[in-house]
C-alpha cells in the first residue's frame, strides 16, 4: 500500500510539472496549487509544507515564488528515500530500526541482480563483494562497533546512493573507479589482498602487510596496527584489511582518523604527547636515513605538527584537536608513511608543478 502511494506521488508530481510547463505557471507559487482536487491535496500535503516552501524560495525572489525544478527534485528525492526505507526495512528482522551485519549482507545480496553495473561479477565472487560493500557501511556508520547500523543513518549517508547508482547503465569509467561499490573498485581491493597474501592462507601477516601500497609504511606503525586492530593469531583477515584500507584511503574522515588515532595512541590515554610523536618519528627517521636522506630534526617536526594542529592543551594532541584542525590526515601521513612524509616536505614543489587554472 505504501509503495503504491509513493508511486502515485511520483506520477502525480510528474504530471504537475508537465501541466505547469504547458500553462506557463513558472516558477511555482502557492496560488498554482489551489485548483488541485481536494483528495490530492490531502494525500500529498506533506510534499509541500510551509517550512519546505520557506526553504526552497530564493532570497532574491521578490514575489516569493519557488522554482518548479527545485520543488520537483525535492519530491523525487523524498519519494526515493521513502521507497528505499520501505525496501531496506524489510530486512530489519528485530523491528528496532537497525540492520545487523547479516541483515545488510542479505539486503545487498538480493539487490545484486538489479545492479546492471555488477552483471560481470562471477557468482563465486559474490560473497567477497558483499563483504566489501557491507564493510563500508559498518566502518563509517558503526564507529562504536556495536554490530548494527541505524536505517536512518544508512539513508542519510551517501553510501546507499552510491550503491544504487550501479543500476544506471550510463556511467563513466571515472565514476565507477571512484565508487567503492563498483565492480572495478571491489576487484581492486580484493586483488590487492590476494597479492599481499604470499602464503595463500587467506590471512595477512605483518610482513605481508608491510608491502601495502608502495611498501613505505614505517615498522612501528605496522607493529601498532597488529597490536590494536582485530587480528587472529597475529594475522589479519579480509574484514580487518577492509577497515585498514578504508582508514588509509579516507584519512580525512572522522571515523578513519579515530581508527588511526587509536593506533598512534600508544599509551591508550587519548592523547599524543611529544614522547609518543618521537616514538613514531624515530622509525620514520630510520627509513629516511636508510634511503640516503638527511631527515629534519625531531624538534622541527614536533613544532610543525603542533603549529598545524594548534591543540587546546599545548602539551599534547587529542583526537578532537586533529578533527578540529582539519590537518589530521597530514599528521598521520607524516608520522606513519615515508611517501606521506615526502609529499608533505615537497608540497610547495608539487603545487608549483600543477597546471595553472588559466592555462587550462
């Protein structure tokens, strides 16, 4: 019943848009809706409230009119969200507004046949694809690791949008490459896991993970990854690897920074002291010297980090400090990754090599 009402709303507003175009009622004003039949007004009243009207009207619009396209796009988005809510709520087996990991796995698995961009997936890869897709939702929407995510959070995020975009046949290669849920992205991540797994036991040792990326992660950072992250007998499974990849590829996201901060927080006290920073910098300095590079002094690096972050307490840096500064990803890269350190040290030269906008 609810689905039929939503479908009716979509077609109703589609016809409304066409009518307004034909009769040149453009943009939309409150008077434009008065001739509508009373049943339609009652049924679709929630789609054009006074508060929505106030949000959509442009400040410079002297006649207080709303552009019909803005209104129509809002309705389409609202109908889509309600349809998605109905569809995903079918998998809420507890009826509490949450999806557990297995619930979301079932939802995505049954969604696969409708995603034309995933038609090339081999059936044998479906289980790994679903694991890869579900991990994105849980890493970012379940930071406390409660084992469940709220349906409202799923709908409010852009992740479900990105997944359902794979229904579209007209999608560029660039869009697919940047979409975590695409066939190309899933194969890239899973392929990197297989390449690192030298002994083919389905798990990664510390030595195998050290070859991640370009093999530029410091030894101390790798040690801390295996101390803090969920591992099995000192080896990392695919789910833990997905968490690691999501954190490393999206360091600027709050959830990723929280994951990485836990690794940097050697004392477990929620703060990075100069002693903690020196612990990580010593490992980086060793890599720099072995590469024939004379590293900057620790005091220079320490002062630069504190100047970037500007912590509330001048004696240590907290996760909130990193998030507030907007430099958390840079700090993590400088302390843990030789390549990240090089990029930061040579940022001015790299910026000068970028083409000038005027030349484009």
